């Protein structure tokens, strides 16, 4: 019986960590003219990120440079939660992986505008998301098959 209680405590503890991270405000820098970026914001809200501040700007490069996003990772919008950065149309599970305190990721990115990513929603184009750690090292975080199942 103790084993079951311990497991429940661990699961509740992990859920709390995710909830706390999701409770922090997300600030999204995007163009007022970009419908796909607005759709990504809606997708994030539907998936539990309810405190989102949108800043419409056309000064993207300065935002990306300020947050030290590698230029080969640039996408159409940038979101920030605390000291973590989300670059582009990232699926919610990769955002949650970024916010997980057990890793050293600083940035998750979907370079360009992958057609089959959240907010773009055009099926059929496989794509990858990338993680960037505090040392600027880039690695593949996830691979998606283009089926819109993210």
C-alpha cells in the first residue's frame, strides 16, 4: 500500500511542477499580420497556457538577438516564459519539455515555418524541433511525421 501512495505522490508532484511552469506568463512576439502565429497562440491557450501576453512587432531580429537564438533556428515568432525561449510553431509537448527543470534546455525551435506544425496545420510535411542548451549546442528534440498529431 505504501508503494501506491508513493507513486501517487510522485505523479502529483510532477504534475505540480508542470502546472507551476505553465502558470508563468508567456510573452509572444509576433507580427500583427501573421494569422498562423495567432493560431499557434490559440493552440497554446487550448493546451493549458492561459496567461499569454501578445506583443505585435515588426522588429523580430532584435528580439531574437536579445534572447540569443541561433540564426539558423529563426522562425516567424518568438515566445518567452521566464528564461526559456520558444522559437516558432512548437508543439505543446516540446514546450513542456523545455520547461522541465530536469534538463538544461534554454530554447526550443522549429526553424522556418514547418507546414505541418501547430498553427500552420497543413498535413503531409515531416519536420523536426530542436533544443538549444545553455552552451548554444543544438540537438534534435523531436521528429514529427506531418500527420498533425502533436
